[in-house]
C-alpha cells in the first residue's frame, strides 16, 4: 500500500506510542484533553464525521478528514480505522503543517 504524504508521520508516531486509534479511544483522548490532532477517514459515516467535527470544535482540537479507513489503519500498521488521535504536540504540529501544505 502506498501511504500518502500527509499520513507518512503516523507510522512513526504510532511506534512512539503517540497515537490512539478507533472511535472510542479517540473520543476518550479528545475529552480527556490528551489529543492534539484528530484524523477522520473521508469514507467514515456521516454520523462519525459530524460527531468528531462537533466534539473537536467544542474541545478546540484540530480535525482533518483524510484518506480512507484502510489508509488510516495501514499508516499505523493496523486494520481499518475510522479515526485516529495524535497525542504528542510535536507530531501534531508536524502533521498540521503537512496537511496545510497538501491543501487539506
């Protein structure tokens, strides 16, 4: 699988233990104030997209809609994932910069 440029840092962050994956873990990290950046798959359900969009707006966490569930999961070496949360400031800043460069 060819991982897109905006997802290339996710594998490194996951190996460092700075990524939470799955809807429940991501939601928990956002509500606990641990998530610094949230990524939601573009092919996630409309309900999931709205839930994360609203929750991230409320908790002031940047949210991006990128790739597919398969690409998000593959970027961290797992199966399908509809959402991921990055819990490290430095990884989050680097990923936000990449997203902005890619025009997301």
